[in-house]
C-alpha cells in the first residue's frame, strides 16, 4: 500500500464505495467483497477476512491503518515484506500486500480458531 496514496483507500473513495456496494449484495457480505476487491487491485487493497480480523483485530479502517503501518519508520514494514518476497523466490509481480496476506496462514498454523 506504500505503492498507492492513502486517498485510494480512504473512506468514501471509489474502492470504499465499491466495497459497500458489494458487501450489501445478497450472498456477498464483507469477506467476499473484500476478497473480490483485493483480487481486482492486488497492489492497492489487502485481503481482510475473518482470519485476518481474528489475527489483527477490527480497526476502524483496516485499509487506512495498514497503509499507515506500511509507511511508518521509513517504510520498514513495506521493505521487510519485499525482503520476504525475495527470500521466498517470488517474482516482483507479487505485491507487498500479497506477501502481507499470508498472515492468515501463520495465524491458523498457530492453532487459532477464527469465526
């Protein structure tokens, strides 16, 4: 998300509006809406599902909070994610956000049960 301005993920942004429109559709809900948008914009929008919420909590604005965290301390978290991508041998086409998305794998591996 350091790749994009905060305005892209701000409340009322086109991404936020799309999330609300999708979320409010029958049989879609917030998890599917978020995953659809993350798939459509892999460099702009992170996955936020039940497991990520279980691991990280429910901040007022997950997208903005993550955007801020990726830019803190001279973008230390963002750089660390890029280092992980390189260490894993992933291509540069895999965004830092997609590397960040593996939070759910480690959270589940630790035995956390999420609902």
